[in-house]
C-alpha cells in the first residue's frame, strides 16, 4: 500500500542535516507563482464528468495539478505531485497499453512501440515496455492520482490557473504539466509559451521544466530531453519536484527513511520526508513483493506497435 497522504510529513525545513539540501540554491519560478487553497477532489463515480471534493460534494473537475499525457514523463511526474497530496489528474488520449489495447491503435506512449526494454535501470534482463507502463500507472493510482482517457484540445490561462478543454469536458487546475512528446497544438492559445521547431515541435523550458508561463511546466521529450524512457521518467520526476518547490516546499525530498534517521538527531523532518519503523517497513516490503510478483507471474500479452507508416489501413 502507498503511504496514506495524511501520514506524510509536510514540515518545512531548509536543513536536512545531510548537507545536500540545506544550501540556498532554491530559486522560485520565473514569475511569482500563483497560489490558491488546495482543493482535494476525485472523480465522482456516479457522474464521471464531475469530481467529488473532501466533503463528498460534486463539483466541476478542479484539481491542483493536471498532467497532459500519460506516457513515461507524465505518469512519473504525477506520482510525485499525488504523493505530496496535491489533487492530480492525468489526461491521456491513448487506450490501455496492455493486450486489451486495440490492434493498430497508435495512441498512447510511444514506448508501446518498443520490442523489449533493456536500458531501464532495475530490470537486469529487461522488461516488457507495455508492462512497465501498466506498473507505473498502478503506482500513480496508488499514490492517489485520477486518470482519465481523453484528448486535450486546449489549455487556457485563467485568473486561478488553467482551464483544460478535453474530449471529455473541461477541467481546471492551478498547475499544468505538459508531457505530450511532440504535441503542442493545445498550448497555442497561451501567450508566453515558447515552441521550438526542430523538425518536430518542443516546448522551450528552463533547466527545471518551467515554461515562460508561471504554473505551466513541460516534461520529458516535449522539453527537448533525450529520447530514452529513463530520461523521460527522471525528468518527469524533476519537473514535479520543481513544481512542489515552487508551490510551497523548498528542498522537497519525497524520501522514506528509517525511524529516527532525522528526528533522533534533533532534526525536523525535511519536506516530503517520512520516517518508518521496522513493522511498517516489513509490511510495505511484503506488499511490494506481492505486487511485483503478480505482475511478472505470467508473460505480458501486449504486442509492440510498429511505426504508423508501416501499419495496414
Ligand atoms: C520503436 C521504439 C523503441 C524504443 N525503445 C526504447 C528503448 O529501448 N529504451 C528507451 O529508453 N527508450 C526507447 N524508446 C523511446 C521512449 O519510448 C521515449 O523516449 C519515451 O517514451 C518518451 O517519454 P514521454 O513521456 O516524453 O513521451 P510518451 O511516452 O510518448 O508520452 C506522451 C503521451 O502524451 C499523450 N498525448 C499526446 N498528445 C495528447 C493530447 N493532446 N491529449 C492527451 N494525451 C496526449 C500520448 O498519447 C502519449 O501517451 C523507443 C521508442 C520507439 C519509437
């Protein structure tokens, strides 16, 4: 089980005692970062076009963070924002990356075209790329992310953040992370987003994934990162941590440390850090083994998709 959001420490401290985060390199976004009260919502099971807030009230889909694109970078980013407790929605236009996928369906992460993924750390003999995407989806679901299958048509700037128009309705959020590889059309209406054209389209960002518009970030290949899955995953994580630092948490960590690692030394828990004792550690490890085992017990049924130009009509 993923740690309960409420269990996670939100203590703000600039000195972790490890010497890596106590320096003063933190710089806020290019512009002043917008803030609004954090609203926790999840998709209303009875009316999927609506969300339910903490009090159980239905309301239009309002999130803290909307991630456009549920590929490697987008899913990775959503794990971090959701684990911190920000209401996070991933909007992905593609279908399921598993054997249930429609044959010839070219949508979804481009990693679905991979034949066998051999350079993603943690899998000594490689892993089925479709299985990996499924596992990352499960990981972000456990962190509390909502995911929705829809095409994003337009992202617009509003007083409170952003309005995201999709084939499944309109959503809004304080922050948007764009992670759509080379798709930029939905960003055309926002003044201040730099689009770089080098054969394919990319979004101009600073070294942490911030675009020229406060609250709007780009991650993965879309931010001109090298074309490897681990790079996209790593950059998605970096962009999410940047967003969290811009939001309220300088030197954000997202670490799980052994009981007393900080506190026995009289240190406050750094932002995003949690200390757990032996019992919790064993429970989580057992859950990790069982979960992983269920994924790898049988061969994955998904087939790699070839290049669209080679597919039969
Ligand atoms: C044949 C092939 C083999 C590969 N093999 C390897 C390999 O062995 N090792 C390796 O490291 N990398 C490999 N890659 C590269 C790897 O797949 C990419 O670098 C990585 O997937 C990029 O991640 P990303 O999140 O930036 O983009 P993606 O994973 O492509 O995610 C982008 C997502 O955005 C969604 N999207 C786009 N527009 C919209 C919209 N308007 N609304 C909603 N959703 C939208 C897409 O459906 C997609 O799911 C391979 C790629 C190919 C083509």
